[in-house]
């Protein structure tokens, strides 16, 4: 018998729910079994790394109430890792060489700072060219690897990612807080909270509310339809995600 529920996801709960769902993708499971998986740092991608390997990734640039800020603390954690044959290693110093060796059957998981309703995504760059990882992004899309972009609905722009990329720039910004940023595109399959709930349970979902207060800022209210046991299973996963801290190496978060 079909049932209906409404579930509110804070931004952080949504990140962990997306992380759970990404690990359920067939392409990710196959790459973990017999290929290569690259995880590029970010709080949502770190949730994936922590679920998979119990390894929090270094968090580099971040958006805060003080603007876009770089990481200012030294940490031994890697920003990006390669998972192959059940083992993981940091690849920050060799990411450009590593990524060009990827191909069909491999997967890159990289977050985004901006997505739009047309399925476009972009990443902020606070350093020239986005530094090593920025330069490596092109190779992520050219060598045949599958690119997965886990990104919460709080990243959704009412406009166009393409227009935002054309507008944004690092140089000759007269006023800014933190650091000035440009944008560059990342192309792949975007996984938001909507896709996540559909991957984790046999349900249909619709966004019926956004935002909130008292910690709900940026959150999403979903209406979900499905069999009662599927809704119960999804609710249990959501409850586990609600208990999680912010993803990422704690030293690098502040």
C-alpha cells in the first residue's frame, strides 16, 4: 500500500544522504571492485570518503559568513585520494598525472559550488587556474572516466551556470570578503538530495519547501511517495545522517 511522508533535510544531513547514495551507484561499485576511483576534496565528497574508508579529506576553500576563505591550517590529510585495489593514497602532488591515466570503468567524484536546473555545474577557484586540481578538471572529462558530482540543492542557482562562469573572475575585483573567486565548469552526473532518496529507496520525491531557521537554513523539505516499508527504510537512513558531524578533516575546517 502506497504511503506518503514529508522529510526535512538540513544541509549537512543532505550531504551525508547524498554520500550514502553515491556509494550505491553501480558505476561506483564497479570501479571500486575492478577500477579506480578518485575523490576530490570537499565536505560532501569527504562524507563519501569517511563512509568508505573512515578517512576525512582536507577541506580547502570554503564559503563562510566572512566570504570565500582558503584553508589556513596545516594538516596531514590529503585533499584528494585515489582508491584502487582496496587501497587509498593521497594524490595532491601528482593529480594531473594521475587523472590522465583514468579511463572507461573508472570514476571521479568531485563536488560543485554551483548547479543549475539544466544539469550544469561549476567549481569556485580562489587560486590561479584552480591550482593543480583546477588544471586536472579538464582531464577528468576527456579520458573516459565517469564523473559524479554530489551537490546539495543549496547549490542550485535560479539562473544559468554558464552565465555565472562568464560573469565571475578572480582579478580586478574592487571589493570582496575573504578572497575573490572565478568559476570553471565541471561536467558529469549531478546527484542531489532528490536523486539520493530515489537511489536509496524505491520512492518518488518532490521538493515542497526550502530554507529555514534555527539551523535549518538552506535545508529542503521533501514530499515522498512509496510503499510504507520503503519509506520506513529511508527514514532510518535519514536518522543516521542527522547524527553526523560536518564532513572533512576537523583541523582544516576552521
